[in-house]
C-alpha cells in the first residue's frame, strides 16, 4: 500500500503535534529555549543572558523610536507557528502590529513584519542556517541577524521560489558600528555588546 499525499500530510501533522506537546511539557521543566523545525526539536540549552538580552533590548528600543504607534518591536512570548509547515520558532525580537499580537496562542508568521535574532554562543547554526531556511518558508519577509560573537550581522529579504522551496534572495551584511536597515527603519549598531 502506498501513501497518498493526504496521508503523508496527516502523518507529518501528527508528528508535529506530538513534538509540540513534548516541547510544551518540557518548557517549564528544562532550562533553555525549544523550537520545532523541519529537522526536529531544537534546544538552545543555555538561557540567554548578558550581551544577548542587552542586544535584543537595544535593537527593540532603537526600532520602536522610529516606528508608527501601531507597531512594536516585541521581545517576549509567544512563538510564531505554522502548523501546516511543522515549524514553531521564537524570534528574539519581532516587528508586528499591536492588533496581530493581540491573539490567543501562537502568532501567524505571515503577520510578522520582521524577525530579528541575536546569535547565541551555544547554537549559532540555529540562527545562521536553520532560521535562514525556515523564516522564508513560513512567510516572514525580513530576517535580521545580530551576532555578538563576531560583531557582524546580516539582513535577509526578498523571498523567492526555488526548487528547495521559498528562500531569501537578498543578503546585506553589516559590521557593528555601521547603520543597518531593517524593513523601512535604519538603526545604529554602535554600542551593541559583544560576547567575551
């Protein structure tokens, strides 16, 4: 007996729901941050602190000084989730309208104007590889990475179709000290902390 696409989709959906249940049961028990990708569960074992959180706060505050009141650069819960794709991620900062944040449960990733990640020391590939793959797949139009390990970053834009699925077409690299444009807002990277 061969599987039909509907059976495969139902099986993938059941697997995703099982992984989501596991993540939710571990969330309050095991330290760190859990996310679900096409490759399975990602566990960033070290809770972010120090330069990671300071960078997220600076980026959030700098963006909000330039944005309309209808938007915010949010750096809290909830996750962004695309159940059909089997992906649940938690951006360090997400630019989103207040009305789109005011929902029960997870955020629709297509409501996110931009996702911003601060690279962690313990799992840099999660931000530089996994999320570069996942964010265009779930429709997040702009993805910015700040890397306190190297004092560099990049902004990814222009989702386009490829044989491997949606991908970002444009990458603009920056070095701390330069101004960086995220969506329509240009902020300074001066004074962002680095990891020791």
